[in-house]
C-alpha cells in the first residue's frame, strides 16, 4: 500500500495528516479502541501495510513495531464497555475517535477516517468507506487499534480463561456463545448487545 493519497494532501500544504480507525465495534466484550497515526511528510512505503483484518496476528505485531518506529506520532483512544453500554455504539465510536485525536498531542492539519461520517473534526477531513484497505494512514491506524485492543483482550483472558478471549478477542464466535451458555456473563461483557441482553 502506497502513500499516494497522503502525497496529494502534502502537496496541498497539509503537513500533519492523521489516519483514524477503530477496533472492537462489534465485539461482545471489552472496550472500543481507536488508533491515530501521523506519518512524516513525504513518507513513501511500509512493506506489507494493509487493513488489519486482512493480516495475521504476527504480521500485525511486526507492522505495529514498524509503525511506531517510523511514524511522526501515534495514539489510541479507549472507551470502556460500560460507557459503550450507556451511550450506544454510535456515540461511543464518535467519542473514541475524539479521544484518539486528543491523545495524539498534535494538532492535525487534515484527518482521514475509516467509514461513513459520524462526527465533525475541527479541521479539514475525509471519511472513506473501507479506507483501511485503501489509505496508508488509515491502514496504520487500524493496525494500531487492533494490536492494542488484542493485547488488552489477551490480558483479560488470563482472568476469564473460560471465554478464550485470547483467541476470539471477545467477538461472537460459536465458542464464545457456548461459554456464555455454560458460565454466564463476566464483568467485561457488553450488556446492551445480543445475546448478553437476552441473558440479562
């Protein structure tokens, strides 16, 4: 994946271009996490960079290390599952993007966001459907969000091994559903989601 889109924006005078993406929106357990990444002006290539969902866990980890080593800045925003239950997925998604931008510690000149438009950044911006498979900055943000969240779920899995979050990352697999039927809910499940709502 090249930086063609970013180079067009750099030529227009936008030096600090932030890619934004989230991970965990559809998960049954754990937080929602967004990644934000800014590349140095003129950056050209990261071998293997792609939508995080199209990469193996080991490839994501290797790319994560390349990203944090070479980027100008990166950050994550985190919305706990309890807050997501209170405000809903859409508002949580808006908030997690805002938190990632705030935690970046840089004032962006332009923001590239994966998906449809759900909030209004204070600077010029684009929302790009499936942007994580098209735009290098968004792909990098998707990897940062996914790796950070996966590490969190792997840690949570040590306290709740029965749900095997180390492997399913809280998503609604048959194995996860079977564990719910057998063990019930944990403190980290999203109670506003099916099938947790049915169990409640």
